[in-house]
C-alpha cells in the first residue's frame, strides 16, 4: 500500500500542535537584542515572518544561562525577559502562526570576554570568541545545567511559546559532548556513544518533565561536524547521529528531530552551502579576531557549492533510522524542493536564508507553484548577525 504524499500547505500536526502548514522558519540568530531583551525590531522581524505564511517562527537564540551566549547581547531566559517574550509571542500568534524558542547553551562558541563568564565544553579546549580556554563541567555541574535547561524551557513556555527547539548542533554545548573530537572525558559523560549522548538525553527528559505534554519539543541534531577523520581523530558523523536519533526516539521525550550539520568552532560553512563571504566576516570583527579571519578565512570559511536540499543525503540516513517526525533543513526554497522532502518522508521543512530575503515566500509558494526564491545563496546575511540580521540585497546595501 502506497503512503499518501503529505500536502505541505495543508494543516498538520507536530506533537500536540496543529500547524497551518508544514513550513517552519528555522532559527537564525537575529542580532536585535542589544540589552539581551526583546526589542520592537525583533518583534517586527518575527511578525513579518508569521504574516508571510510560515507555520512556526523560531526565535534564536534563547540561552539558558548568561555564560551560554555567543555574546552578552543575546537573550538569556530569565524573569526580566518574560514581558518582552510575551509581546513577541503575542505578535506571532496574532498573524496566525505558532512561536518556537531555540533553547540552548553555546558552550565553547560562547564569548567569555563579552559575557564575563567562562565558556564551557565537554573537555577543556580553546574558545576562540573569547580567546580563552573552556571549563569542563563535572558531574554535579552537569546536573545543575540540566536543571537550568529545564528552568529555561519552563520560562519560555510561560512566556507564550508553543514549541521548543533544543540546540544539539554545531558543536554548541550539547553537541560538543557528542563529538569524539571534542569530548575526551573518562567519566559517565565520555567515551562510548551512549555516554556522550547522556547529557543531551537528560536535558530532553528534564525539559519534557518541566513543560508537560501540551508543548512541542524537538531537537536540532548534528549529523556531521564537517571534520573528516585524521588518523584516530574524528568528529561526530552520520552513523553516530543515527544511533543518537534512535536513543532519542526510544526515550520518547521528543516530537521531532531537525537534522543539521557543521561546526561553529571548526567548519561553519558546512551548514551554509553557497558563497563564503570571508572579507565581510573579517570586517564584522575587530582586533585579533579580524586579523585571524583575514589570515585563516580560506581554511576556516570553506566553500561548499550550493544545490537545493543539500543536507538531504545525510538526512535521508536519519529518515531510514527512525520513525519519528523529521524536519528537513538546508536548501529548501521552492515547491520542487518541498515536494522532494515530502516524497522522501520528511514531515516538515525548515527555511532560513530564503525567508530573510522574502518573508512572504510561503504565502507566495502556496498561491503559485511556479514561484522561485530570490535568495542567491551569497551568504552575505551571515556576517550581519553581529549587528542586525538581514539580507543585504533586500535592504539595497548590495546590488542584486
């Protein structure tokens, strides 16, 4: 018996939620919270996405602790943030969409100099943003971090969020524990894959217990860090990602998985296929970081040719490994790529850069199947996250 193909523009279910379609605005840090609190600009950013037809708009980045931010300007989940977050979720709901919060801890990607707090990672490694070494938390500190994730998740739900995305990608804190390259621990959180996945599984269980069953919870899970094996050293790969996905599925705390790839520490462009704007990235920083990016840009910011659904070959392996819902991310820009995702058994699709270029793209795609995204995959939006995330072509800063 043939399984009917999902209609991406029809209402759907994601855990306890009923969504108006299967298109999700993925988490892309907005750079619009200079005081680590919601601003009118952030509200308008997500209101416009919601009005443009996405089923869910994901707010990024909501850190669970002050040291878990990539810099001090990011929101961290605390009582002072609730009023602004409520205004934000109300604005999204008023446009008929649902609101998701990306909940996470940046780990070694955090800027300890900016935050005034030491960065964390599974093992002691350099934290480039703060030009410092990370602290490796012991078992008691990990238990406290699990509670911090749960408290942050509860605060987000109390602020009106319908869904939570747990950030377990890009070698942020939870992801660093999964990576055998970054996790060299010899306790119950290191060594075997089951041990390396323990922290993330404990967080998922604690978050579910804190928020109950009326909230959708999914995990953004790395499939590949973009670090090929060099002798005995290797990063996290898709075979281990499939095993972790099976563990998450057996635990039963999550409603979906959003597969991702790349490492903000080691290979960020593996997620963002397309042009590598090295000069613009260097200009976004000052001091040693600027000179470091000028010198090491070709090594750190590699070029990966863009093609639609570029993460599908990896995500297809997760699709074969588990039965739970999956959200396809990476190069979903038109009706053809959405149809590909649905035909291959993915339940939702996530769009990022295409919605920076055209927030109303979902509505236009629903009305006209011939519509093509105007995103050129130049990735000039990426360096803008440090000031005010935007598409420089859309704003006229760069000629089309």
